[in-house]
C-alpha cells in the first residue's frame, strides 16, 4: 500500500507548453486526477479566471480542491540569464538558430497557407486583409496578454517591438566584419556578434514579446500553425499574466490555493524550498518526519540532476555580481524595456511577499 502523505504519481502536462485552445484560450486540463502532481511548463493562462476555474476544477466529473505551486523568477534576472545561456558556444538548444525573436503574432500572414502572397489578387485583397487583421487581434502576445497586464500600454509594447526590429537583421556595425549576411543571420548569430548591451536588449525583447514561432520555408495551414511547437518566447509577460490570473482565481473561490516559489531560492536553497512545498501540499496529512524525508529525497535527486546536466549552468560568457548589477541597471534605464520589466517585477515581488 501507499504510505500516508505519498503522492500517487507525477504526470507531465497533457497539453504542450506555451499553447492554448483556440476557443477557450486555456490549456486543456482534462486529465487532472486526485492525489496526482501535475506538471505544466509555461502555461498559457489566457482565458478568463472563470474559465480557468472551470478547467482546473473538473476532475473525473467531480469537484475537487486544487493546490498550485507557481514557480517565478525576477524578470531582470530572466532576461540576463536568457542571453548568457543561449550565447554559449555551442548553444545548448537547437531552436535558437530558427527563432523569430521579434514576431509577437501567432499567425503571421506570410506564414499562413491560406494567405500566402501567391493567392492574393485584386479581387480578394480586402478579404485577405480583413482575415489577417482578425487573426492578429485574436492570436498575438499583445492581444492575449495586455488586457490582463493593463499597466503595460499597447504603445509601450510597440516601443519594445520597434527596438527589437531595429536590432534584428537590421543595419548594424558588426555585419561589415562578419562572414554572415545580415538577411540570413539567426537569433543565435546576433547574440554572438552584437555587443553585450544590444545582445541583452534583443534577448530581453524576445522574452517579452516573441510568440515562440521559428522560421520555416513554406507557408502552413492555420491548423498546422496552431499545432506547431512553440519555443521559449514572451516568458516574462506570460509569467506576469499567470500571476494575475492565479490571483483572480484564488480571489473568486476558496477551492484553490497558490504557493508562489522563487526559482532562485529553489536552486540555492533546495531543502528549505522543497520542505515548504511538501508542507503546502500535504499539510497535516503527513508528519514532520515524512515531510523531511520527502524533502531529503528531492534534494538528492536535484543534486544528481544538476551533476548530470551542466548545460543549464551558464558558462559561455561568465559575469560577476557587480557586472550583473550594471546589466540590470542598464535594462531599468532602457525606455523600451524598463517600464515593462518593472511591471512584471512588481507582480513577482508582491506574490512572493504574500506567500512567504
């Protein structure tokens, strides 16, 4: 039999990360079962809080309470870490070579088979434009997140977008000394060849607005685009959006509890952090000794995983604490990025302070 306080199992998300149902704008949480730890990476909580409550609360047709552990990170640290991690030589993740850092739409019209340029003629021009506009309004990081993060104006978002476009495949000085042509340079090429200041700014913009699409040769149908895997992008805005959505959920029902955890503490203080998690999950249903044993087991697993996989330890361009402080100060003073990062930083700090 199972020991008291033991989970029945751990299941990965049944819905891909960074995707959502095109109708509800929620991930499809249709496989939640009592006593199961359900892992969802980078969820798109773009639906209303009422819809989210409905999807999270349905478990085999019965109403169940739900406990959510939300992992967050300081957005300035995320932006800088994103730059140094992907600028390693070689870069740890292959998708970085095909990333579209400034594309915030889910369905760019040049990538949609139904709207491909060859199908555009004088008689259907207005129809194509209307369809494209409708898709952009419904499916972009701008239209999906800004209604929730109302402190960030569309004008501020557009400013970050223009800054991104000014850096990516634009007239920049390093192309004259590079063998790579400007029009074919990848996101990874930019991180390597731009100076550090602009490289961090471009990387931060990608973490703020990119829909996670990658470059591909031929246009696809809208359905195939919907199912296409989304890589990292807009994770900073997504995090802020999800904090606010989970706040709304807990404010509207007592059946949901949220524990916000700082990723920095999770890494630097694994035992203390894991003990907080098991205490939150099991409460009085497990003894202190059982909770400590579970925390000890996690720490052992965590240490082994870190030892086996060093790729997530940034080593390509090392920096000191003083340099990191200067990078954060640079981003805070950036008129395109700073105001957006400040909004998310405030949300992160408030959620951590509340749950401490």
